[in-house]
């Protein structure tokens, strides 16, 4: 973790009681999406408490490229430039097929017009490109890891 994100996390942890701090043993820092415009947009939506969920292809966790997210993990959300904007706690992690994502989940992702139709178009484009990079086939049965989170430090907290 970069020094500025570690400092941001440490400042938050210092506001907690010792027993509350002990609840957390997993930390990271990152931006959302894979381009500057969307990373900054997502950071803003998260800070406002509008975006309370995200998802990714299970493939990345199975391949060992990324550790599987877990409830209780603290994530320092950054903008594209790496500046911390908020801290979220992952509250739930589940898996489902792309085709089985619900309208409620799409709404909780907070992006676009928050409908399932918008979600499907935007995420099909995103996941298709990821599949191409990974040299695997995109299909509606591909497994996703769904994360729900809440802002614990920052504007919406």
C-alpha cells in the first residue's frame, strides 16, 4: 500500500476503539474500473454512498491473480491518481452467473441509470474485453464474484 493510502487508513483506524480495530485484519487500496474517467466516477459514487456494490470475474481469483474478497476487509478507495477518497468495508461476498445478476444488484452498483439493462450492456462490454485479455470465452454462464460494501470513512460515512 502506498504511503498516502496507508496514512489515510491509519488515520481512520486511530478513530476506532481497540476492540473495533481488532475486527479488521485485511486491508488494501485500489481504484475501481480500468480507466481514469470511470475510476474517478466510481470513487465519487462510493463517497456519496450511491455505489455500494461491485463485481468481478471469478476467473481472476481462481487463477491466483487476485485474492478472493472477504467480508470484513477494509478497502481504501482511490481515484485514478491514487488519492484516497473513502474507506469501505466489504459486508458480503457471493457468487452468481452473469445471466443471474439481479436488478437489485445492478442498482446497488450505482452506475449508469442503475437498471439491469444498463448493467448488462456495460458489464458485457467490460467482461468481454477481460475475457479476450485472459484468452477465455465470454459467456452468460461465466461466474462472477459479487461484493457489497459500506462506506466507513469518507463523505458518506
